[in-house]
C-alpha cells in the first residue's frame, strides 16, 4: 500500500509540472493527499503489526517458562 501511495505522490508531482488550469491543480492536490494518506496508513499498519508480534512473542516466552 505504501508503494501505491508513493506512486500517487510521484504522479501528482509530474502532473504539477504540466498543469495549466485551476481544476487540474485541484485534482493534483487530491491525488497528492491520497498518496500521503496511503503511505501513512501503510506505516501505521506496519507499526501495529510489529507491536502485535512483539507482544505475542513475549506472551509465548512467558508461557514456556511457566
């Protein structure tokens, strides 16, 4: 999902170089916002997954020592 977000950000940057009309700039802003949101969501998911794994590992280690 992060790679998709980066692709949207790159697309917005490319379109910004070629834009002439205000409507195009609005579309570019929306595309960039979508890309940034996608990257942030990907990072949040990755962090949540890492935290879950960390807690699961510590839980299993406690069970093995008991």
